C-alpha cells in the first residue's frame, strides 16, 4: 500500500457534508472552533467567497478546497452590498442554506472530517494549519469527475445520499492531501504532496519500515543525496526535521497497533524501532499526551458495543422458567 493510503487509513478519517450553501447575495457565516478531532473543510463548486481567519484571509474560487487542520474558528463571506437573510432547510443527508440577493451564485459545500485519537491527531498535527488547493479546470480528470459527481448527488438527494457523499468526501480529502497548492510560494505544501521523488523515496522507506534503526546517512542514501543536502531539502519540503518526522510516523503506527491488535506494549515498541519499552513509553507520552497503557484502555472502551452485556441479553431471551 502506498504511503498516503496507509496513513489515511491509520487515521480512520470520516468525512461528512453538513451544509450546502447556495448564495446569490452578500452573506456572512461564522464557524466556531471545531470540537476535538474534527477538521472543517469548504469546497467551492461555483462562484467566489472568502474565508477569514484570525491571522489571514483566504480567497476561494470555483474548484478550491480549504481544510482547517486545527479546527480553528473562521468566517465565510460572499457577495457584496446589503447582507441577505439565510434560510436553512434540513434534508435527509445535509442542510441546504439559501440566500437571495444581487450578484452571482456561490455554490459551497461545508463539512468536516473526524479522525481517530492517536494516529489521526498526529497526522493532522503534521499538516499546515490551512491546506488550500484547487481542483478546478487545471486539475486532473479524476478531480473534475469527483466534483461533478458530488454536485449531481447533492442536486438529486435521495436514498443513500448521505453515505455516498461521506465516501466522496473521503476521496476529496485524499486528493487534497496529494495535490500541491497553486498559491504563492509562502504556502507550505503538505508533506503528503511532496513532488520531489527523492524526498518521497525517503518518506516511503520510513513508513514501510518504521522498526529499522534509520540514520540520516541511510535516508540520505535512499534519497541519493549527501547528508547535508538531504537534511536541508527534507526540512524545507516537510516543515519538520528528519528525527521529528521519524518519531511521528512511528507513533502513528504504534497508536494503530495499540488500538487494533493484541500485541504487547513491548512488542509494539519493538515493531516501531524501540529496544526499550520504557523509552517507547516516554516518547509515546510526549507525542500523544498519554501512556501506551492508558491509550490502549481508552481505545478498548471506544470499541466496546454499547448497551447490555451478551449474557444479560441471552438471559432475557430465554423462555420463562428456563
């Protein structure tokens, strides 16, 4: 499995389309800070709008998708003139928000991604706070087809629309994470979208063999660079150091193993390259804010079915007097 696919699966991402906005007047829609482990996104199908954050304003045009990986509060503005009232209609799959006024149509999808504690936290923490790419006319044929399919499904909301749109939102995020921003040079590319084949070779090597005792010299060799050149290129491309990246990847994989396998903590530590369980526990706690044992107990509780215990259910189903 390729690196991006594996990391997306580790994070157990789930996309939801909450609102479709159809605005032809001036509108201002505020969005508060998102709950923990939720990252909002906005996808412009038609028209133009602006997303205002505390430290910047992001201009959006048709084909643009923006992901707020820290869930930060923001406001979406569209149109000009007198502010139009917004009418909301709840549907089976999503809410439709409409506003009528002067100006062209803005067709905007607003949704969110939820992700798993541990691996998901780490993945989103490695992304820029604002990930902004365009999937419009210059994007791939697959991206344009995805846009058309999402719009068609939303236009013809029916049985199964919620599931279809959720799945398409997941595809949308994966496309977002593998596209390089088309904006000015100060926009940092998500490390998942790095186009330099040499850097990708080193990243792939770490993800596919996290237990190896990697040295910078070995990874530089994978990238066919000198040690100094590799360090410089890696930091510039990913926004982090080689050591920090290696740690984060190892902790993502460790979180998945602790959640979904019966491997002992010592075995998990060895799998991700630690000879000492205590040193693994220390790094895991620094990265995730909790110990491996507490993390595993929390994951076990999340996976337990709610409601009655199986033996209680069987007792109630037994014939009277049995």
